C-alpha cells in the first residue's frame, strides 16, 4: 500500500465512523464517501485525530481534485474522499478545507500537512506523466488559500516533489506574435 492509499484509507475509515455516529457524511465504502462543505469542519473536528484528518484531507483532495480534471484513470483508481456543495453538485475546490467562508478552522499542523501532501504527491507523480498540468492545477488551488502558512507549506511540498522541473514549470507560457 502506498502513502496515498494509506491516507485515503484513513479518511474513508473516519468517514465510516462519522457516518455511523452523526450521519454528516454521505456515501458508502464501495461508491466512496463525500462530505458537503457545510459539514466538513464537523467531520474534521469530530474525527479521532483532527490534525491528521485535516492534513490527509487537504493533501489527498488537492490531488483528487486535480486528477478528476486531467488524470481520470488515476482518479477512478483510488477511492478519493470527496468534498461537495449543495448549490453546485460538483466537486469543490480544496482551498475550502483551509480557507472557508463561514467558519474558523482549527486543528492545524502545517508540517504534517507538508509531509502528507509530499507523500501522496510522489505517488501521483510516479503514476501520471503530465507533470506540467499536474503542477499548475495544484498550484492554482493552493494560491486560492487564504491561510498563508498552509499555502506556504503546501507550495513548499509541491515545489520539493517537482524540484527537478521547477525552472520549466514556473516559466510563463510563451506568447507568439504573428507579424
């Protein structure tokens, strides 16, 4: 079992416990679990290890959100825990887990967040070859986060995993003029 699978197994186990106790989580083991934005903090706060839950949730969802767009085979291979919205029946941006509009976040460990993201990201990078799209999609989500410590930690992990490609990845797109 790789580190991404370990984090997802942990989240899905917490979702199963939460569903049995409070019913804030929808779904099941075979179809996958999902939590709406308005219940995401309660899910994290009432998990057995809230700090680890937030770190695993944000790291795996950054990858899942990105993979759902550009690496669908990878996304369907893993049982990603989903964050959804009542208004838009689609996946929500992972920045919500760090920077919500309506509640104050608790239970942060930025070093653990970095470690979880780095470990899961290595699996994603190893299994998918489109590095440029992967990097830029996750970097955009991280940039939307209002918590500077979280965005700094996650960006550092992202840059560390893609360190050999950073010069290329951070370069602006070339523009062409037809004169």
